[in-house]
C-alpha cells in the first residue's frame, strides 16, 4: 500500500488532513491552526504540503518511521506549524492503520485501559448567574467535571474592554471568587471544578487568584501564566494551594520534559493536533506516568480531534479526564462528520469502528467557507497590549 495524496480541507474554523492510498483506504486527521490561531492559519497548511513532499509514495503503515522523517527532515525542527502538520498526518496514518487491520486504533496501542472516557466540559456565560445556571444544566446531564473562565468577557478595544485587562490586582481576585463561588454552590461539593485563565496572568496575579480560590477546592487551575518560562511554572506551582494543568501551547517531547523537570504541573495538556499526534503524545504520556503526573489532552477543535483523543484516552492509563467542547456534536461540527463519537452524559463511549472512528463529511465541507481565527487583542486602558 502506498500514499497517493495528502491534502487539507478547510471548513469554517476547522481544518482536516486527508491521506489517500492506492488501495482506497483514507485516513483523517485534524490540523491545529498553530501560529494562525490569532488570524488566518496559512502556515500549518504549508506544513502539510511540506510533509506531503516526503510522504507520498510511502507505505502508510510505517508510522514511527515516517514520524521521525517528517520531524528530522525539518532541520530547524520543533516549530508549532510543522508539528501541527505532523500531528494531523500522524492521526490520519493511525486511522489508515486501524482500518487496514479492521480495529479501533486503541486496540493497536495495547488495548483499552478503561470502559469509557470521563469528560469535563466548558461553561458558557460571563456573569456568575449565567455560569451557575449552565453548570447546573451540565451536572444534571451527567457531567462530573466542569470548567470556566473566571473573569467575564475578554474585551476587544479600550472602549469596549470588559475583562481582566481592565481589572486591578484585587478586582481580578474578586471577579474570580464571585464566579467560582456561584458555580461551586450550583454544582455542590462533589463535582470537580476547573478554571482556565488562558495563559493571561502574571505569576503574581496567578498566585493571588489561586490563593483567593482555595476554599472552593479546584480540581486544577489551567494555564495561569505564559507558557515559555519553566522556572516560573515551577515557582507558581509551589505557591498555589491547588494543582496546575499546563501544556496546550507546547508541542515537543523536550518541552514537556522541561516542564516535568521543573515540577510545573500536576496535569499536562498536550494537544494531539499540535504536538505531533498520537505517536508523540504516547511518549509524552509515558514521561508523565513516570512522574506520577496526569495527562488531560487539549481538545479545542471538532469531532475528528475528539475521536483521536478517545483512541489515546482508551489505551493510556494516566488520563483521568478528557476536555470536551459541549458543541462537539452540534451545529457546524456535527455537519462536518458522518457520525461523531457517542456521548452518554459526562462520558464518551469507546467506539468499535475501525481507525479513529469518525469520517469527515466531504460533501458538507463546501457549505462552510473558511473563517479566520478572530482573536481580538486584550488592551489596557492606556491602549498598550496585554495579550491576545
């Protein structure tokens, strides 16, 4: 069997990699926008073309061999866009391999370590009341873990700003406490509660917010500070009264090794569509297992990435919970696949279909023109940039 074509399909905000073979088997992967997350993702698509230059004509079943070539052929290796391309292609190759053997991918990874995959989902809403109402609905539906952003709206300009970029040091703490307290009261003491600040706080702010939230017994505090400085991750983790989760913006095994050495997280959050796919994240998860660290795969995209995550989740022992966008089986995302992975309450069922378990609906793709990632800047009151 040989790879005959590697192509990218772009629909709405979602990009899929299709790997075709001369035996008619097709593999699907999902491509992270990487450096295009704040605009139009030109570069990861170029990364797919770069990897295709190597892959076409090769046997798709030799996955580890191809992973090493795609990674090391890029002499200045490890950049986010090429790693996203490798990740999407790697998922597609595993999809082909599962289909060629007539097995779900998790069976080829050693078999299932669990019967179903526990989920946490995101809460919509800005005010404490809106978040509490959403939380109650999700718990009634069967979710045992929920996550919120604790500062309200992100803001789009100095005139419209309404989020943390306009808050004082104490206001950040009060805003977080108000929202977390409302959600904790709504869900009770035994549902796991998570916050995510999307790498937007300074170390001092993160420590202050975390300490203010100590009474609410958070499951973990996700991405409190910027992702580059591992010494600061270790420092913040040592100061906080709850576990930290980090890693959605990391993409090589070497970065995760540095994070683990710095003791910067109790849970790591590699993204299969960004950090080199199933092949690479299996290795990252093994590093974490040796450090008694949990793996909570990042999953911000659509049902194809969810399906790939479930395959890894099923076969990996140190994955306690999986991120799950609540809209995964609704609207545009639902239209773009023939049949998403089935959810029962707060769990995903392990699929029995060969490969990753989902197929992209190519007929639907043409009905959803590509959209850029419109991620507005967060500006201080004086007009200077805080972050995106």
